[in-house]
C-alpha cells in the first residue's frame, strides 16, 4: 500500500512521539498544523510549539492558524488533499468542514480510556480522582467533544506515587504505539470502529490555577492525589504567611491535629495535619523560590510547629 498522505495536527510535547512515529514509518506527512507561537518564560520570548520545531527539522510545511475553523484555514488544509488527518493534543475544536476533508477521516489520540474522561485534561483528572488505571484511545473524530467511534485502546496502570509529568511521558509514548497499530489496521482493512457508551463517560475540564488550592480538611489520600495530578502544572498550593506555597510531593502520615496545622518541621520531616490524618511534605516551593526537598527548604526557612498553612488565603486577591 502506498504511504498515506497525512496532515498532522498537534501542538505540545505530548504530540511529538506520534509525529516522530509517522516519520519513522515513512508515512507521507504533507503538512503540520499547530497553534501559533506564544510568549514564554520571564522574558516573554515568542516560542514555537514543540510540534512546529519537530516538523521543521523534517522539512514539513507548517500552518499556524489562530482559528482553525476560519474559512481560509480550512481552505489551506484542503489544498494539501490529505488522505487522513491525525490529531493529538491540538488545542482547538475541529469544525465539520475540516473533519469532512480527508476520505479516511480524522483520527485522534485521546489520553484516556474512552468513554471515560472526555475533555481537555483527562491525564490530570484521572490522577486527582484516584484512578489506578488509564491509557489512550484512538478515535474516529466527529463534531462532538471526544464522542467519536473508538478504534484502538491501550491501558496502563497508574503508579500510586507518580505525578502528572511522569504519566504524561508514558502516555505520550503509548499514544504513538496506539496510532501505529491503528494505521496498520487501517492499511489491512481490519479497523473496526466501536460506538461509545455515553452513560459511562465523565468530563475532564480544562484546569484552572485555582483548582490546585488545597483544602486541608480533606483526607490525606485526597490531597495527595491533588498534588500528584497537578504537578508540575498548575501545582497544588496553599499559603505560608500570605505567600503562595506550592506542594510538589507528599506521602501520607497518621498524625492528628487541626487541618493545615504544622505538626512538626524538623529533621524527621515536615508534617501537616489533614482531615483524618496527616501528610509529610517531601518537596515544596515558596513563591519566588526554587523547588526544594523539605530538609533543604527548612534549612533556609524556619517553620514552627503550630503554624497553620492556608491561613493567609483570605487575604489573597
């Protein structure tokens, strides 16, 4: 079978293993569509998306429409006459006019075991919600939000201590494998679309920074899952004397006290009371400072037992 003429649509690092897989297979990637360059870092330097960087390394034309549903953007993609459009973490909803362009459809790699966790941030919310398994699903796209027919699923366990960064890296690789298998089945004429059961779905909304605010009244495992799911971004946080304090890694403990109260802050650890237990904070980052292990942090910033974390939140705008 002749290589497929593929337009690839994706933006962040998560999409790069799948794009690289297409190059490695010898598929004919005729164009890449990605988000516009964005200001990044302290200097707000205009920075290209990782997918654009990879595409340019392979000499592939790159389109960066502000709105992919704009008529001129749809017309530009149509001019490439793709057989298939591969989509992974693109960042915009595709209109029907675009979905209808390729004769073999638009196939998406979604970072969950559909129909669970439709939406923008499945990877994060599955950790926050304490799931023990997740995976990726390739899907024939339709106009709904992650509602298209499922093609290939690959599942992996979630380690009880891993954070969103670790799971992100594993699912990015798994997504490439799932897409490769999907393309093999497509080439062999053995791809069997499966309808999703809408009754089994739940929604994984886009994350807002304030979602990371820690409620110390929750149980230790619930707070631990929040920390894991929101590390490295946007971060689970509390306050220490009116400064934001990001909590990066924790383990559960069995101490007791008023929620948010520091039970100990010494060489044996930094322990904070929660609802029905406690947490040992192993890594943390004070506003304007570096992320540090707890012992190094306490060497520079003294926290007395009895200090209440989060007490300054009422003063923050």
